[in-house]
C-alpha cells in the first residue's frame, strides 16, 4: 500500500512541474468526421510528431508544435484515400504535413480544461484556430484530448458540393518525457 501511495504521489508531483513531452504516434489518434452525401465519413491521420511543453502552473510557458503525415490519411476505402491524397484535396506530394504551432495556452472557465490558440497550416494556408483541451496524467507523461471544427474550404481542400464544408477533428495525444 505504501508503494502505491508513493507511486501516486510521484506521478502527481512530476505532473505539476513543467514537462517537455514527445507525442507517441502509436498511442495517439487524430480523427475526423465529415458529411458526404449526407452520411458521416470518418477517417484518421497518423504520423504525429513534435514537441509539447506543458506546465499547468505556468501556462505562458506552455506550447505545442506538432505535425501529422497526410500521406497516412485513412477512411477505410483505398480509392477515396488516394483521391484525398491527390492535388484535388491535400496534394500530399507538395504538402506532406499538417502543422500546428500554438501561440498561447490559457485556462478555461471549466476546471481541468484549458484553451490552446495557434496556427494551423494545411497546404499553403495558415489559419488561427483555438479549442479546449484536457490533460490527464499518465505514467511518464500525459494524455491530451481536444476537439474542434474547421472549414475545409478555408484551407483550399477541394471536393464537390456533396461534401460538407465543415468537419470535426478529434485529438487524443499521448505524450511521454
């Protein structure tokens, strides 16, 4: 029992101090949902890399600088995935990554929830985005969870009128020391 209590105390103490963390792609997920012909189409993107600095006691020093590999886009249908990789959509030959870099991190009105503000770059376009996220301590790191909506047309991501302009992105990033 004493070992468990000491282990929990160690986890809490390490969490309270600033952490420089590296996302673990295999344990993380970047998922999206968009309507196509009125039906929800889900997909994911892998290849999460970057650096996360997070200190809940000094949010001004917290930052996110992460990328994903658009070549890994997966909707479960190979032909659709190949089309999404083409220059009609993501043009992965020219723009292989989606990049997010934070400009600030703040508290929210909800305990345990924070807001991240930053610049999202898809293809040649960079736009300001912000969204709430939570952080859960994990052994030797943290689990960051967030979700936001975006307009694909803001980033020159093509497609017909049968595809909704708005999509939801859900993030679960495991990051380790």
